[in-house]
């Protein structure tokens, strides 16, 4: 694979592409701009000549009391976590469907399957993303495009560190709630994405793969980080 990395910051995208090595490309894009997803696809085709896989990984977190959640904050999370993946999938699919092949991997969340307090917008968006995955999968399956989702639990990232401060919980709380007693590493999620994008998963579509250390299988909340 040759990889195109995108970020709101072109510099960050280019730095990440440089870490991946020769052949990777970093592009800046503000994907909440309605025209940006198609422009990103067009630029990818100009640079590489084809598009085989889209990973919808752009996202934002939110922790707030539902009764005081501001309309603008609700809309921001819905736009980034649900509308942007749809627009990116739509833009990518125009090329993939014409070629008769392609894979779209939506990075969802455990909150796409359960509810967590003080995460109304985020949970609604991720539930929506799971529904979108299923709909696009059945709509495009016969035309050669697979659509799947990956649902991680808490992952050891800078984003989680900020969310934990806003949510009033610690990373130790999260690890204690997880049956495997630790957070996921980004590489563990990435390897699942890579598998789903590969020919090894050629008959997998419309599915959500949970990378959660047993979180959703465990019904107990006595040690829960809420």
C-alpha cells in the first residue's frame, strides 16, 4: 500500500507521512468543509492514480452534561464524527464503485454499541456511524465495495488524556474497568484496520469488529470509569 495521510494541519500530515517512509503522502484538509472530501479523493488520484482503501479515522471527543450541552457543540461532534465519514465515504465510493473494488473502514467506538453518561453527541454520532456502515455495506456489496467498522475501547492517545481530564476519570480507572486491565495501544487498532482492508477479509462487510479488551462482553460496572 501507498498511504495518504490527512490532517487539518498539513505539517502534521507531512510529518506522519515522513515517518511511514518513501511513498507516503501528507495532505492538509479541513474535512468539515463540504467540498474537502471530494478534493482529497481527487488529489489522491492525481498523486497515485487509484484509490483502494479509505479509513475514516478523523474524530473528536466530547464530555458534557446533556441538559446543558450547547447546540453548537452538539453540531460540531455530529459533523466531525458522522457527517464527515459519510461525505468521505461518498467521495471515495464514486471512484471505487466505478472500478468495481474498494474497502471503507469506519473507526467507530464502544459507544457505538452502548451508552455512556455525558457523551450524548459522541454516542449518537458513533451509533449513527454503525448504522451508516451497515447501510453502505449492503448498498455497495454487489458492486465490489466492502464497508466495515472497527470499535475500539479506550486507546492510549493524547486525545484520551484530554478527555479523561474533562470527564473526571483517570487512565487507571479505565484500565480497571477493562477485563484485560489495560488500555489499547494504537497499533492494536491499526492492525485490525489493516486486516479488514486486506484480501484476508474479502467476505467481511457490514460488520463491526470490537477492539475493546473485553469491555462490551463484561456486564459488570462495579469498577467502571463513567
